[in-house]
C-alpha cells in the first residue's frame, strides 16, 4: 500500500477529475446519513407515541 | 431443535430484541470498514491507464449497483417465505427493504451518470443496463406506492409479495444485459467463473468496499425493520412494555 | 370451460364500446401519425415499428381499464368464485375473448399500416407474428396490472406492470434490428414465443389469486 498523491491540492483535483469523485462521495454519505437518521428519528417518535398512548390508557 | 430455534427467532418480538442489541455495533463496524475501503480505494491505489482518476468512482458505484440487485433478491426471498409459511416477520423485513433499495438504486444511477461525464462524454445513455437499472428504481417506487395505497395491511402485504415475485425477472436481465447487448457500458470486471479483468491492486479495495457496503446497508435494513415491526405491532403488549 | 368462454365472448361483443372504442382510437392515431410528417418522407422501419408497438400497448391499457371492475361491482365475480368450476377458467376466458376482439384486430391493422407505410421485403411474416405475440403478452400483463389496482384506478397497476413489459419491448427491438440487418432473428422470435407460452397459462392463475384476495 502506497500513498498515491503528493499534495493536498492533488487530492482535491485528481487531474481534473476530482470534482466528479468528490461529488459522488458527498452524495453517497448524505444519502446514507439521511437513511440512518430518518429511520432512527422515526423509531424514537414512534416509541414516544406508544408510551404516551399507553399512559393515557392507564390513566 | 433447529425448528424451535427458527420458530423463536422468527417471532417479531425476539427478532426485535436481537436487532436492538446488535444494530449499533453492526453499523459502526461496517461504517468504519467502508470508510477504510473508500480511503484505500480513493487515495492509495494507482491511476487507471485509460480512464484516469475518475475510475475511482468504481469504489462507490459498483457496490451500490450490486447491493441494489441483491436487495431485490432478498426481498423476493422474504416474499416467498411469507407466501408459503405466512411468516409475518419476513414481510416486515421485505417491506422495510423497499425504501432503502430505492435509495441505493438511485445512488447507483447517480454515481454512474456522474462517472459517465468524464469517461463517455454523456451523463445518460439509453443502453440496456442503465435502462434496466432505471426500471429497478421504478419497481421499488411502485412497490412503495402500492403498499401505501391500501389501508388494509394484510391485503397490502400479499399484493406486495406477489408483485415482488413478478419483478424478479428484471434482475437476471440487468445482470446479463451487458453481455447480451454490446453497449457503452463496460462488461463486468469481476465474474465468478473467469479471472478478473482488473488489476489486483485495485481489486482488493473493490472487494472490501462491496463487502462492507453490503454490511452497512444490512445494518440500515435492521434499523428500518425495527421501525416496521414497531409500527405494525403497536397494539401488542410487548411493544407497550418496552 | 368452452361454454364459459363463449358466454364471456358474447358478453363482450354486445358491449360495443369495450372493443370498438379502443380499435377506433387506434385507427385515429394511425391516421394522425402520417399527418405529422411530410408526405414524401419514407418512414424508417425502426420508427414505424416502435410507434406501432407503443400505440398498441397504450390502446390495450386503455381497453382493459375496467375489465374486472364491472363484474366486481355487480357481484357476478363472486358468483363465478362460488361456482363449481375453476376460478382461473373465468379469468382465462376473459383474457382470450379480449385477445380475440382486441388483440388480433390490432395486430392485423398494424400489419396493414406497415404495408402502406414502409417498403416490406423480408419482414412480412415476422411482423405479423411479432404483433400477435406481443399483443398477447401485453393483454395478459394489462389484465394483471388491472387486477392489482382493481378499485384504485388503473394508474397504480400501470406503474407496476410497465417495468415488467420493458423486457418484451427490448426483445422486439432487437428482433427487428436483426431482421433489418438480414441476420437470423428466429431466436428472438422463439424467445417471444416462450414469453407468451409462459405468460399465457400462468397469468390466469396469478390474476385469479389476486382477485380472490380482493374478494375476501
């Protein structure tokens, strides 16, 4: 394993192709993050709803 | 004993318990592994002779398109189990895969079209594989809208399972489209039967990224199937006592 | 079985709008298509063929929009379910009569249009066969989509079945380009035949299963 690039500038530009690569990376991680957050938040909200609902019933 | 194990595991309650326990470590491991594989692929592999640096998109594009097809197959498998043995859990899992599959397929199309700009000079081409992947995306969206259009969960589940089984014919067509029709899209770099037509230096991170992306998506499937179970089993006593 | 088929056939013949309507829409579109082009331009084979396939698909979708809804509403579907014969026979009788009254005329008209539009050399037989087979598959799948979205309008069913029909369209296109190049196109024709042989007997079972769920 050998580090391929020589400077930070080169990592960003990648000989003119860097913009494509990094756009895809950004979109990938936003998609994954949105998926995970979406479901985690939904679960939290649902659990809260169920809890309040059962409390109302108990009272 | 095996039967008993399956019976216990297949109840939504015990599945939910196990899933809650393993979900976070599972996700964490595969996220780290995927980030490692990406870093390896993006920064530590040499440049491609023909495509230049833009080939590095392969480490995101190939796992996504692979997983988008595998997810549909898993969905079909779950649907068969549901239709034959009436296992509730399997249709919960199948249902929870659909939105994730749509997202992954969308990403596969998106990354492919971005990759197409520098290499093919066009971001979209009506060739067989791209079109059939678009069909896969439409199938996922159609399945989601089908399921949400019923207010009766039981009917919706059965329709969902039938349509998934009908849609499976698309998967071999996507897989084979590049071989059957000579098009712009390059043919598969890795096959089970032949030696891979790709340098071993790039192959190792590619395999690692496919594997870890699959694991990562499976982690998200666990997450969303937990949501689905909670949603459907709201009225059960074990959910209320959580 | 045969009595059931004739019953469905006559029922459909008596309802003129259910088959004459789509056919006349088809004719109108066929007339409209040349109007959009210059008189002396020759149509290319590919364009004309794909135009005809897509139009027949759309007309079939239009014609099958309410096939099951009327029977479902007036309760005759439930009676068919309760009778002694197989429920899938009822579905296949409907599919067959629809193919006889809509699918075959559509194929013949498309074939006639081809004769007038493009110079036919070696495509005579293959075009008619491909129209017949593709219309049969289209009708089967449209019934399937219609059964899924029985009471919810045909849009949802279309959204689901259209992706399933794309492989058929791809095969048709490949067959045409092979035939135009003078290559052997029989394998594509056999593939199409296989598709229709699978969907012909299988679809009535699937559709009757779906309708049973609706009737529960």
